[in-house]
DNA sequence: CTGAAAGCGCTTACAG
DNA sequence: CTGAAAGCGCTTACAG
C-alpha cells in the first residue's frame, strides 16, 4: 500500500528485478511478516518469537535467500572481509603465510581475500583495489610504495603493514628480524672462511629485506677487518636464475674466487648451487652456501641448504590478530611486531 | 529543503555520518550542482558541459571523494572484480597461475581477488565467500565439492571451473590434460625399466588429477602386460614428506624393489629422491624418477627432475579470458578447454 | 545540458 | 515480540 505522502504516484520506471534471486521482501511475504522481522531473525534472533523465527527460516530456505551484501554493507559499513595485499602473486613465499592468515581470520569470524598491488600504470592503488569492501587490510610493502601506504592511510580502515619501513599513523606493523639472523649467517660463514672470500648475492636493490641483509653482511665483514667489501655484494632478483647467472659468471671469471656465499634468499642460493655443481665446484667443500627463508626449495636441494628460517605461518597469524584487534578497538596504540628468525645450518655450509 | 510529501517531519534519528569521508552530496554542494550531475561526470562525462564537469572534478579532488562501492554496487550490480577460489593457499602451485590471471584481468579492466574455500565446518560456501561482490568467479575444484559447485550455480554469475569433473550448466570449464602426458611419462619409464618394477606414488586418492594420473599409469602397465598392478599404486598427499616416507619404507622393506617411480607431482618426486639419496640408492642408475607439474622444486633438485610441464600461466590467462567473455556475452555456449601438458625428460630418469 | 525524485535491498530507532 | 518508515549513497529514466 503506497503511503499517501508519496503521491503523486509515478509509474514504475524500470524493472527492479535484476535476477531471480530472492530478496528480503520475498521472504517477508512468504512468511507473512515484515522485512524488519526477517532482518531480526538474521541479526538478532533473540528478539524474535521462536515460532515466528521458525517460519521465517523455512521461508528463507525455500527461497534460497541470501542477503545482498551491497545493501547490508551500505548500512553496516562492514563486510566481515579482511584483505591481504601482495606486491605480486609470484613465487611460493606467501603460500604458508596466507594459509595461516586465512585460518586465523576464519577463527576470528572473518573471510580473507588476497589481491595484488601490481599496477600496470600510475592508476590509483585505492582505486584499483576493492578495498572499500574490507573491514581491515594487511599489506606487504617490501619496497618503497608511497602510493599504497598513502591510500591505505586515506581509507582510514584498520591496517597492518608488513615489511614496511614507512610508518603510518595509527597503523600496526610487522617485520621480520633480518639483521640478527643475517648477521648470524655471515658469522657462521666467516668462522671457517676468510672474510675476503665471502660474497653476498642479494635480491632487488630497493627491497627492504635486501637492504637489511646486505647491510648485515657488510657489517660482519667490517667487523672482521675485510678490505673494502662492496664489490663482494651483488644485487639482482629473488630468483634461481639470478643466482645461477651470478655464480656462472663469478665462479669462472674472477681471480679471487668466492669460497662462501650468503644468498639473499633460498632461490638465489639454489641457483648458485646449481651453477657450482655444473662447474664441478663441490659444495660445501669448495663453496659454502647459506640461503634465507627456509622455503621448500631449500629442503629439496642437495646438499640440503643452510638457511634462515622465516616463520611464515606465525607472521600470517600475528598480522591477522593485530588487524582484528584493531578493528575491535581502534583506539589502542599501534604496535610493531618484530618476528624472530632462526639460522638452520645444514649440509651446504 | 524537505519535500512537503515527507511530512510529518521526524527528527533525525541517528547520525548518518560514519566517518569523515565525503559523499556525493558533499561534492554536489561544493560544486553547486545536483548529485545527478556529479554521478554523470563520473559515469558519462560526455553528457556534461565541460565547464560544469571541471567544477565538479575540482570539488571531487578537494574533498578527496571516492564513490561508495556499496551504494554503487547496489544499483549497478557490478564491481569490476573477478574472484579466484582456491581449495587452499598452500604450496607454490598457484603462484604463476595467479600472476598470469591477475595480469590478464587488469588487461580486461577487472581487478582480481583470491580466496580460499577451506571451510572449518559445514558452513555454506557461498555464505563464507564474499562472492556477491564478484562479476565473475574462477573456481578450482580438484576434489569433489558439490557444495561449492552448487553455490556457484545458485549465484548465477559468470563462472569457470578448473579441474572439475562435475558439469555445471552454462559454465565454462578448463582442465589440464593429465592422461596424455602421464601416459607418455610412464611409457618413458617402462622403455628401459621392467613394468613390474615401476611404481606410482600418487597424491590424494579423491583428487581428480591423482585419479587420472594413476589410471594412466595402470593403463600403460596393463598394456605392457604387467601383473596385477594395483599394489604398485600408492596414494598419499602432494607433499615432499609423503614421497620421502613412501620411499624410505618401500626402498628398505620391499623384496621386489622399485627401479622406476612415476610420482603424482614434483614434491612427491623430490621426497622420493631425498630418501633414495639418503639410502644410497643412485638416481637415475638404480632408481628412475619422473614428477609432475614442472614446478620450481623440480628445477632445484639434483639430479634435475624429469617432469610433466603444466603451463600454469596459460591456464590462468585462459580462465580469465573465458570468464570475461562470458560476462560480456552470457548467452554464448560454454566451452571446455583442455590445456596440453608436455613431458620434459631431464637427468632423473 | 541539468535537476527532482524514485529506487536498489537492507537495518534499526521508534512506537506500539 | 512486531511493523511502518527513514535512511545508507549511489544511478538513471523522465522531464524540462
């Protein structure tokens, strides 16, 4: 029945049904109640009489009713969805982390979605990410990425930044402890190898992890009194191929050949290992190698790779916990978790 | 100015501003136009006078206006977001695929999000997934999963099912060609190894890929006249650990020892390789091994693993293309893409 | 080229 | 315990 206040009555101007999916008024009609009551059996069942609720539930079942999350979100400003933003999907690095984050999110009553921040051009990150839908966001920022950090700030939703060097007001952060374990790894190498013959084959030059690991390498070499160490540090990418190319080049052409390599990650280390094998350079006898990450490739390599174990699952779990905590109470002070790593010495060094 | 039709005027009952974010009416006020005009400069700028549009754009800038996607989605039923549903996030298998899918989605003007279908209990999949937000969905269904398939059907959005054996009306499908290459791989093994000494160490028993690969193995053995071959087929999981345990057990305790192994995937193969090395069983001299996937661990192993290359990037790209095509024209007949694989023989066999 | 107004499908304070 | 109604922030047919 149209209210008199809505006169003059215009004719309906477009079909309002987009699909056959049923909406709340269908359920209300079928159960013989108002939409308010249907909404209540969904959101506050304790406010509804049992018999009524039962009738509504049956109607919902029969109509296969699913609330429209657009409409719901427009009111409640909440979707129950947490987002993880990755720089890209490549590699296996994020698998274990996402698995743990997903589990923790479910435990807390949220769903987790993952998106990448890889942008083709200069498009606005916040524009390109379905970030309005999120109750909270966990962003990996392993490279300087002002656009991303700024747009997360603009959104003013609960956020935790992983690996970021930037601070963002009111935002939790989580980083892995690169320095201690990189230091331990390099010390382990110089224990039995002349510091002058130790090399660092790192990842991308602008990557925060790369920077920290390279700096730890340089520091240990300085502490051992090695001569100007910067020509023993190479930057490339986190890939098997880069390690392979570096080793093929360096192991064949250099006069002062490396006898120990601290790799920026396990992939690089495996590349070095492969090249050494191909060149007949025995590992660890003539070349000792340590990787970083504790990834599955490190377990698959032979000799088994010494590496720095990064507790990916723990990082994922913690990040979700921080994010959920912040959603529940936005006033608490943001914290900065530093996740410890552990040097695991195996056969390659 | 309240319309007279809305009398009696009630007092405003709750604060309608949730945050400081500006909304379309703020922009309209500032630019001195109606919200309709603001909406038009966003969605159909050709309908707006240049000078007006310029004023509106300036107002949008100054207010840092971002359209509320809930409100927009409620009207347009479209978000520009494609979703990929994975059984879980574990492993590296999906990395290259997602990377390619993401790139293709951007190319087509969509954003890609990824979610997992791992459900703690019997919760409704469609309930637990933010699937109402999606313009299209690409779902991996490597196991029987009626709940997922049914709820995708109920949603009646453009969908492509990967690896699924189930058909779903009006839905595109994409599968890899397990049979040809599994057959080629096993034939390659029995070429120089007695069929009776060939074993298959497979993945999960209910996994569709596992089933196809095991069946191809059995078929080749039958074709070579091997005696009852089912005791040479073991099912486990797609993990290094399972391959390792199987090999440790089988290589030490069996009287008729395997001299060739067709593994369900590369991880399993690497596990077998590790166990063989540990037991002093030389590969490929005394044990020939072939994996499946062409993953990074296969490249890292030594001897380098023979494997069946699965073109992950191509699968991802194709799936997005199919999905986008179906969104653009829902009436076209669904197709079933079978992605070819390729046997790559390396040092392990 | 522009605006007034209806409508998308929900939720919830208010009033029984 | 339940319903009528306003409102969330947009889009778009209609009428200038």
